[in-house]
């Protein structure tokens, strides 16, 4: 078990290069289960049994997320990692395929895993020792409880994820199906509208029936729908746009023979936080503010920039599509992308460039102006 730098998580294991992390807030769930069990009069054995059930449930969540991740891998889409939270799991795919059929297969794979587990548990409940779903305890308390939990949880997760609302799988399934007939942006808007309508029903029903959990689900869906719509609009703004339209020609660069102290002095003068390192007049790599600060704190103020091992971010040509380049940069966590043609560094693009371009494009659209 190793510490994960992202969000205070611990790495549990890795399968096919996809690491599974557990977030520190998961300890709150463990503490809550132990506290409520103890308060109800349960001893250590009962606490351990309930924690075992929690572990079993989240093992199914991991399998659900691996269903997405491994199917995505078949289409050449890698998954950064899977993180377990008290409310469930999150698989961070580098991107979602534009092909609606591929998106459909990737999305369906998660709930399909839960359906297989639920069906397997139901068959075992029916066959073993003659006990049935209506009275599982006849086959033995532990075996019956485990199989019942597996059946009920996985069936519930399967049905819940099929709700046609973002951020559940059902919202992506609906978008993928609509995308087979409609433009992706329009399909996303329809799927978001359906999700928002269902979210309002959830919130209203939860308040009316005094079910706060249902109302919270509705709020969760509303937030997820909004985030998906924003992502869709940003993606549409970058559709067919070359990086040459977005790149900036004025950026912070220094020769690799310069010292860390010299770079730190320029950093204090304001401007960029990411430094493009040149060697023999050509692009060599990128150093971030973090690299410089760590070098200073490590007593390396006199070290050459080239000796810090600049990050060798692959350059992109000016005709590269901005959306594809940005997705790759985000997936690899590169601070910026150098734009190079004929060995000449023309400019750079970073997250700020993308954000500003999207803002300007959306403002033009709101004003009735088309992009030239």
C-alpha cells in the first residue's frame, strides 16, 4: 500500500496498469459503521462482520469500474486510476471516445458486471441447499447473508446506474444512443435536459416524502448534468480548431545553461509559472515553478536548468487539432504544449490559453457572431 499524491489517497493495488486508490475519507465510513454497530449493542465480531460486508460491497464497486476501464482499454483509451470514495468509485478515463458505439460499450460494461454478479448470486441462492431469495437464512446465516448482499447490492447498483441522467452511466448511454442519429453536442443537451428533469423529480419527491437521501441524489444529478454540459460546450468550442489559433507567441524561456537562481529571479518579476528550457537555441523541455522551488530548497541555486531534468513534453505541430492536443496534455498532466514547425519553436499553449479561447468563442456565440 503506497501513498498517492492525488487527493490524499492510498494505492491498494494495480491491474493492467490501472491503480486502485482509496481516499482517506473512506476511514470516515469505517468509523461510522463501527460506531453505529457499537451503539446498537454489537460487539467486535458484529463490527468485523459489517466491515466485511462493506469490503464486499466496495469490491463490487471496483469490479464495476474495472468493467469500464478494461473495455475502454480495448478501444485504446487508458484509465489514469480508480479511486474509492465513501459514496462509490470513480474511474478517471483519459478521454471518452467520440464514436458513440465505443462510448456505449464502455459505459454499458460497468453495469453489466453488476448484473452478472447479481445473477450469479441469485442462482447460487436458488440452488445451494434449497434456499431461496425469500428466505436465504435457511442455508446458513453467513452464506445466506453474503449472497443476499451480493444480489441486492449489485441489482440495485445496476438499476441505479441505468437512470438516464448524468453523471450516472444511464446518462452516457442515452447520449451515445442519441449520438448515433444526432450531432454529439445536441445529443448531450437532450441527455442533460432529461437528467435535469429527473433530478427535479427526485428533489421534489424527496422533500415531499421526507426522504433526504433521494433529494441529495437529485442535487447530485443536477450538478453532474451541469458539469457534463459545460464540458460538452468546451469541447465543441475546440472542434476543428488548430493549436496555431490558440497558441501564444510570448512566453517565458531560458537557456539550459542558466542557473536556478537566475530563473528564480525572473519568476519573482512576474509572468508565467512554467519555463520553457532551450538548449543550443532549440526546445529541450519544460520546468514548472514547483521544480524551481524544490531546487532552491534543496540548495541547488547554482545548478544549471538543464541539470534539473526538464520534463520532455512532446511538441505538437501548429496544424494539430486543439481539442485532441488538450485532451492528451490533460491526460499526461503536462503543464503546457510547445508548438514547433521545422525545428522552430513558434509558441506554446496551456490551460489558460484554452480557457480564454473558449470564453471568447462562447461570448461571440452569445452575441450572434460566428467563428471565422
